[in-house]
C-alpha cells in the first residue's frame, strides 16, 4: 500500500512538472520545434526564407503510391559560396515515380547559398532512384577560376564523413550558369557542387 501511495505521488509530481514545462512560452512536449516552413509551402509551393539565416526551404507530401515532385525556385541576393553576388537564381527539382519512397511523408528541400548545398529531410533511402536537377544562374565560374572539368557533383556521406562524387558527367556549364541534369540519387543527403 505504501508503494502504491509513493508511486501515485511521484506520478502526480512528474505530471505537474511536465505540465508546467509544457505550458511555458516557446516549449514543446512533443518534440523539438520544426524550423522548416512546411505548412504553408505545401499549398503555395513557393520558397520561404528562414528567419534566422539565408536558407530557403520548400516542403511537399510525397506518397509511395503516386510519387510526386519537390521544386525549389530561389532568387538570392547577397553571398553565394563566399562571394557577393547581385542575384543568383537557383532551380532544384527532384521527381519521384510511384513506388520510389518507402512510405508517405512530407519532405523538405533546403538550399543554403553560403555552402551552395541542397539538403533534404527527413532522411530516407529509396526503393528506386529519383532524378534530381539543379541549375544555378548568375554565377560566372570563369571569374571564380573554376573550369568545367574541375567541377564535381557530390553528396555528403555521414558514415564516411566525406564527400562522394556522383555522375559529374551530367554537369553542364554556360557563361553565367551551371547545373546538373537528372542525376539519379538513391537517398536523401546534402548535395552540391565542388571543385
């Protein structure tokens, strides 16, 4: 009987403690705050700039049965890859055929102009490859002293803690733009160009 009373008291104080923490402004009992802009972007499909950084995100529901696509279009002014730029236009799109993803999920694509990387969340390995297209306009690689042959398309491997090159033959370069067309990816990670 004493154990039951003690257990009841502990349970009551624990519940009160959690309730008092959960009712404080800015707290969340169900998990960390979601800093992505997934809610409204599902409807208008426009990018949103994060409040505390120069990262841009868009989210979309992708289903196992029907697939779908995520498209991000950004016009960025300021810094890109450590250089001041007037305006950089980023286009990124990934397409999912039916049966590509393991389960239905709202996925977020984020562009970081400082690193030039595109990242995805939450992480997932696909049942089939998904084509990813990225184009960057408003950047002259020649002025940055980067040759097309030196440009590589990579993803960041968390296990190896290293960049892994993939399908760099699909990279294209023009005077003030460059990109990669429909590179087939097998999982979500951080993707981008390097030399």
